[in-house]
């Protein structure tokens, strides 16, 4: 069975539709979203309409829970916080309820686990996998969860990456196409559809062939200028703030590799 894995759409309609077109061409069996459907950009209802019409399996991200009113964006950076308040004003009630009801984590067909942010200390939507310590804790938690699976797919950092733990040794797998091992554990991030933070502006997603245990990372061009124009018209997300956030996304990934703890 082939799964398309998407994450961190952030109300970017142009990126989402471009990614879904590629997914349709790839003929997958099921699409799963790892959260943060809304926030930052100006098309939350349009993106949620597509998600709901396609019956895409979703879990909640920190922006989704804040937009639904389940949490407050107290610790969000300023542009993210303003976008949450804007999104709350513009969400339809049906879409707010949809976000409100999303779970924090799922186990998909007893094949793999999905979570927006981190498995540690418990599956959650707001802890960055930003240090080797957190990554090790995630692998330990993955071994404890039931039903037993060896793969967890996560988002939140906006940075596509695959971590492997084999015989207690953690490695970063850099290939765009990976064959997974049954005797290893994996924490895999598809990257962000709506706001990549790895200096590649193309929308990111991955395809996971669960039968052959193959993961393929993909990037897609989309109409960035249209997305930015609509956001700017609503007073959302200035470019200098976005650049700063992209830099922080790169730092998060580097901190994991060097063992330094990242900052929220």
C-alpha cells in the first residue's frame, strides 16, 4: 500500500493544490496529513475544504489547536500569533469544529505512527525534535507504544529528514529514496507543504510504500507570488520574518546533529 504524507500546509492553497496534483499522478492509496493545516497564510477555509472533500486523514498541529481555540498562541512568534487571531476570525464554524476534533496522534493500519511534533514526553503537537536528547527520547517512546511499530512520521520543523536508530546508533539518512530495515527504528519528517525552511522554496511531501518499505522525498514548484500577495493583502507574514524563521528551521536540524538543544 502506498501512502502520501504531507505536513505543515499552513493555509497555502497554491502549494497544497500543486502537491495534491503530484500525489494524484503518483496513484497512492491514502493521503495522510501530519498537522498544521492552517496558520500563516490566507486560505484556511479553502485548504480545509480540499482536505475534507478528499477525506484526507489528519492529525492536529499546534496551529490547528490554537486556531480552534483549544490552546492560546502564547509562545508563538509574533507573525504566527497574529495569523492565529486572523484565522480564528475567518474560519467557518464547520472548519473550526473539524480542527477541534483532530487527534494528536494516530497509528495507521498498525504499520506506522504519526504525530505532528514529538513522541516525547508523550505524543504532542508542540515539542520540536531539536536536539539529540529529544530524538533519543522519541525512539525510546516509539518502542513503548502499542501497537508496536518501528516507524514514526512527524512534522513541525518544516525540514525534511529521516533519522534511523539501529543497534542503538542514530544516523541521518540523506538519500531522496530510502529502503527501510525491519530491525531499525525510524523518525521521518516529510518537510512542509506550505512553508519549507531548508532554503528550497518548493513544496515538500513524501511517498511511503509500506509493502516494499520504501520512502521517497518529493519537491514541487507552485505559485509562491500568488500566495504571498494574498497573505500581504491580509497583513500576514512579512518576508523578513519568514527569512528569519527559515534560518531557525535550519538551526533546529543542525542542533539535532550536533547534540545542542534548540530554542522554541
